[in-house]
């Protein structure tokens, strides 16, 4: 670590309370289930940051107490028709208050104590309609509201205490529609979605403090794509379960420090993702004792690592294999031995990235 690297210590106390009232009304062809309630929470942190002296806390550079109070009220209702159609609607109001008390002050370090408050109404609605016996249409619309964490607020490139006044909560909305095909115990589901965010929180680092993550808001970003999920019985003891997603995640408005990243891919989000599992259960060659085998495959497309899209983590495919016996009698005991090999192809791959490091 460089001379500006930091170490942090904090103590946290947190708790909450939730209460709700629910009921049901059956009107023959229509049945209504509803719930209304409130939630409250509190969190208190004592945060202290130090110069990192080769892994040991050195000179103190931050000492503050942080209190977070959250309050929410909600109402939701589920209307079910005898035909199988359902309508789910809900609305929620949420308010979070942040307070920081700065105890690290001096001639060149003023009192950075302060408060922040963030609130929003969040409505949502979803509809499920059976088009025929084996096909169901699902649509939904919901709004998004997410406040920064105390760490995202407290980490400031200037090194000052208190909370960063420039970091705002994320807001947005998402809409999706899909078809689910029922095939006995199996199914295939196709979903398309479109999500619009404003002030998305983006992590970044600065050369003066390598390894320390700070946060800023993007202007606008958009996530749209499609997902395919299936679970199928193939016969002879074989089953297949898999999901594939295609994602186009881009900044629509984002110009930090004079740069213009409009149209760039959002870092950390792969365009292609595939997870698949092929499993088998049946009599094994060992005297017909029940056995099992699973082969799991995970594919991730390349992942951009920074806002400028100057580089990307390479795409990869990983296979995991597991075989075993379900029940092997050993006197009064029953054993289930198995053998597993992760990363069967012995590939070097990057499972995650640190964005804008």
C-alpha cells in the first residue's frame, strides 16, 4: 500500500421493528388478500480510519459516529380471479435519515458533522393471466429507490469527515413481460425487461488512495435485455435446468470530471450469461446401488472494467463435475460417497472485477 492507504475500524449496532395487518375477502369469483404495515430501523456506527502502516493502524485521520434511522409504510393487495388471473398492486413510502457527528477536528480540520435525509414513494403492479392451460402471460411495472450505505457516504476523496453531500440515492423504474410454458412438471419461461436508472451509484478509485473505493452518481443509465429459463425431464434419469440472459447495460448521461461516457457499457455487467445443470439419477454399475451425477456449466461474456470501456475481463466457461452414490449400506450405517471436481477444464478465469480500480 502507498502512503495514502488507509485502515478502518468500526463498531455497529443495528435493530428494527415491523408490524402489519392483513386480511382476506372472498367474493365468489374474486378473492382479495391485502396487507398494510410499517417498518422502522436504526443503525449506529462508530467509524475510525487510520493511516495503514504495513497492515497496522497508524495515525488517526477520521473519528465519527453515524446514526441511520429508517421508516417505511406500505399497502399491498393481491386480487385473484377464479380463471387463474391475478393482479398484485402495492405502494410504499420510505424515508431514511443519516446523521454524522465528527469528533476529529483541528485547526486545519473543521467540524464536518451534518445530516442527510432521503425519501420516496415506490408504487408497483404486476399481472398474471393464463392464456391457455399451458401458457401464462406475466407483466409487471415497479419503481426503484435505493439509498447509499453509510460507507458509500462516508468515503470521500478529499478525506474529510461527515457525509458526502454530492452522493444521492438511486431512483428509477423497471418494466418486464414474459411467457411461461408449462410442460407437466417442466417449464420454459421467456422474459424481456427494460430498466431506467437515474443517479446510479458507480464505484471508483483515485491514484492518491489506491485500493480505497469511493462512489459517485451517474446521470442516467439503462438496462434492457431478455432471459430464458427452462427445466426439462429428458428421460432415462436425466434432467436439465438452465438459464441464459442477454443484457445491454449502457450509460445514457454520464460526464464525471469533464469526460463524456454517454453510450458506454456499464462496467461490471456481462452482456452474456449462461448457467446450465445436467443431472442424472438411477442405478449405478455398482450392484445397482442408486447413483447420481451432475455436470454444471457457467459461461460469462467479457466484462468491461471501467467507465471508459478501455479494457475488459475476458469471457470464460467453467465446468464442474460431481458423481456419487445415494445410499451405500455398510452394516448399521448408510454412506453416500461422492467425488467432485470444480473447474474441470482447469481454466484461468476472472469471476469478479473491481470497477474503476
